[in-house]
């Protein structure tokens, strides 16, 4: 079956399996039918259902059940109890070292049976641009899959603070997801195609966020003051829902790694992990193109996704 459509795992946006609550989707082609592997789930709702069911199973008291319901009703808005150690504009993330570059990775998947299946080529381009009358950085990522499909992610952001400005994602189905950021104010819209005129929806998050899940990932981590043992978390917004998320990071060590045509380079190894869901390991440098390698251990589906620099 190797090399057929059935073997292709499609990441509809930048990376799959982000956030237990609102995550990107991974798709594979199954007899010409798109099949979703990962479904979005709302953490608050799942927690409530689990709590209610447990109360019913273990305690027959109507008072306990009523108390559980009252806790849910009185709960704070989703995301308001999430805490980050880094905040937008506090100087922890500093993009002053960033400059234009071009990069590309070979994207592959290792399945539970040990087979390694090529997925395609992932490209990455950064250049200077202007947004709202000010200098900004523009990052364009695109994937061409081995079955001929492709997608694109475009991120415009502040070159110093890395605060997001206007990201957009063009999916393999022709859909377009756009956002506009202004501090904690976020406007989002999903378009079926380029001619769609859907109305954007505005939201107020508990705090200003980075666009970690919308495509900046490793660039944000590379902007940290990298040193072994550095641990913390940054505020972000969920994939396609305007809800606050918190993205943990842990700098493990510095080591040599293959950088394709660039030979061997010394890079910082940084983890972004979410419990038993996944572990993403980045190899990052402070010199362009910054993201050398990425390995994602998808614990849910028992597969490993790898991006190796060409």
C-alpha cells in the first residue's frame, strides 16, 4: 500500500494535535473520503460530564449532584483560570535577531508498525513587510503533499515582540481562516473559498496572546532566552476557537543536529508537551532559518511525525 493515497497523512494547517480542547486536525485519504482522526473537544465540558457521572456513580445524594451543577453554573469563563509565565510584550520573547530566510523540510510519518511513509515537502519563507503603517515580519509556510494536495499558512507579526497581527490559513479544501489581533481583542472568520463573504466574529480574550497554534510555533520558542533548564508557558489562542490556551515549554539541552545542506549545526532542544497527548521536540538556533528539525510524538495514534531540514 506504500505510496498510495491511503498512506498520506495530511496536516490541514501547520501541525496536528494541538490543544486538547481545540486542536488542529489531521486527515488521511480513505477511499476518496476525508476522515477526521482528531476531533475537537471542550475541556470544560468534558470535565463537567466526568464530574457529574462520577458523582452519580459514587454518591446517591441529590445534594452532591446539585452542588456539582452549581459549580459548573458559577464557573469562570473558559480560559480565565489558565496561567502563563510569559506575557506578550514583557520582553521575554525578543525577535530582534530575526531576519528574512528560506527553508524547507522533508515531512514523514513513522507508523506503529515501524513503517516510514513520506508525506511531502514543507517550505518556510520569511520577509519584511508593512502592517498598519509599521514594519512587520511576514512568514509564509506551505506544504506540497505526495498526492499533489497543498496548503498555506501566512503569519504577519511584530518583529520585536512577536505579537500577532494578521494570520491566515488556506486549507487543502480551498477554505480560508483569517484572524486579526489587537492585544486581547481577536476577530476571526472562516471562508468557504476566496469569494465567500462571511461576517467576522469579534472576541475578547482574558489577556493578549501569541499565535502559537496558528503557525508561529518554533519561531516563538526560538525567541526565548534559550538556556538549559528554562521552563515556562506562553499565552496563546486555540486553533479555530477564540479561547485562551497556555503552551508549556522546556529547554532540555544544546546539541549538534543535521541541518541538511547546511551540514551539522549546534541547536537548542526545546519541548512543547501536553500530558499523554503529544510531545513536540524542536531543534532551534538563533541564526536563520532558526527551526532545524521537529519531531512530534503523537501518543494518541501511536505514530511519530518528523520534519527534517533538506
